[in-house]
C-alpha cells in the first residue's frame, strides 16, 4: 500500500540530504496515518534554508484527531503536523484573529507531495484567501495592547537600578510587544519572531535602526534609551496613561432566550435559501471550519464545499426542508440543537418526487461578530419502519 501511494507522490527539487529526508519522512507518515494530502513547506522547500532550518510537513487525513511529530530523517530535523480538514479550517480562523496566519502561509506556499483528495486543493485555495484577509482590531483592543506594552516597559524601568537582569527581561518583552503592535496596526498581521526586525525595518527604516540598537545594547542604560524611543514611535507612551474602557457590565451578554431566537433564525434562513434554489447564501450561515457528517455520505467541510454540493443538488432539484427541533442547549458561545429534518425533493427533469426524514444534530458557534453559525452537523436515518418520534 505504501509503495503504491509513494508512486503517486510529486517531489520538489531538493538537494541532499533534504531530498532523502523528505522521502524518508513521507514513507514514515504513510506508515503512521492514512494521509489524503501531504504538503512540504518551510524555508528548505522554498529554497532559502539556514544552517539549522527544519523540514516542515503538513499532513491532512480524515481521522478526527490531530498529531505533531518531531523527528530526524537523514540528520534533518523534521516537524510533521497531522490534522483533519476541520482542524485546518479552525486554524485559519484563529490565526487570522491573532494576525498570525501561520497555517495559511504553510499551505499556500508549500509544495504538494501527495494529493489524494479534493480537500487538498480546497484547503490551499482557502489558504490563499485567508492570507489576503486582514483581521480588524477594535479601538479598545488597540488601546489595551498599547497600555500592556507601555506599563511592562515602565516595570522594567522601575527595577533597572536594583536588578538589571530583571529589567532587561521586562523591557525586552515590552519592546517585542511594541514592535508586534506596530506591525499589527500597520500591516494587519504579526510576522514570525525571526522576521520581526526585518519587517519593521522595511516599513520604517529609522524604527528598524533603533530596534537593532535596542537588542544589540551592551548596557541597561543603552537599552532603556533605545526602548523609550521605540515606545514613543509605536505605542506613544513609556508607562501609565489615562484611558477608560467604558461600561462593561457582566450582564450585557444575550440571554438564553435571545440566543434561542437567534439560532432559530439561522435555521429559518437556511431553509429559505435552499427553497430559493440559490445555494450561495449558505456560505454566510456556516463557520470557516464547518463540517457535517451526513448519513451514509462522505464528510463535507467548509463554506466553499457546502455551496458547491448544495448548488449541484439544487441545479437538478427543487428542495424544501423543514426542521423540527426537539432540544436546544446553549453553553456560552457554543450551542447544539437536535431534532427531525424532513426534506422534500422534486426533480426538475420530471422524475418522481420523494421525501426523506432523518434525525439531525446541529452544533452552532457564536462568532466575534455576535452571530450564530453552524459549525458541525450530523444526520442519522431512522431504522426501517421506525416511529418518527425523535426519541426512538
């Protein structure tokens, strides 16, 4: 089995020992998991390795677990990241929110070694889209970032005379946060640590020069002088400053009844869109990492796949859905709803209509915009001749 899959692999042009290491790593992966996609990525694959660079390999499989492995192959340090597609899509969302699109960068810039499923191309296309996105920072979040970095710097200044070591640690943490804040505000993303200074210098040469001086300083006095300059240019403060978050009463979250109404509204919107015959609107009703396990069918994941599959079905059929919830449970930003789904299908070519009835479990997640969307789903057919009582 491993040999036949290896024959389907495409190998990037790498020099020794990286070429041998990649082949050995792929053989190891195929013995460990049933991979549907393998992507080699990182500086080695991009042709810009350093002496200590490692080989990064992103693996996609259908099993519902993730795994990280670090091993040497032919003397080359190798990091292997194994994930199902649903986890990858969740990383896209989380990384974008944190302004650190690490997963999207790995998939978009890597080289596909094994492509045994359409999900590989889907995830790479989505990765390119996520790289183009910029997560907006609220005014409150920006102020909180500025305040945290400025007061951390002030803490370092306070202990500089008595404890230079601790002061160096604190002001280094503060200046790093300031430079990351500078990148987040100006570029909408935070670069990797080893690219931070170069990124800052490319945008602001003088700030880059002062940052180099800060990290190269041989005394705490030199470091504090450079640090103050960086603070003024990035967070506009070297310590405490006045600000007001405004009222943030704990009771401002929606009530459970409000949540139930909002969840029912998502269901009603889905039913209406399906009835209209235009599946495009469904993309806005699911999370980026959405995945549904339909009874007797392959798993479907992501807004793009949902629209494509439903669009193909609606092109051939008129579909009417109805969902009768039996139970809705809300727990913070997550909720689930279980019930009975009835689907009436009328073929557009004149074929006989039919109705399908099944049990459904729907999981929803509230996004940062406050909206509920479907995040997971599972359907299960009734046993033959069973009652349509949802509890049977």
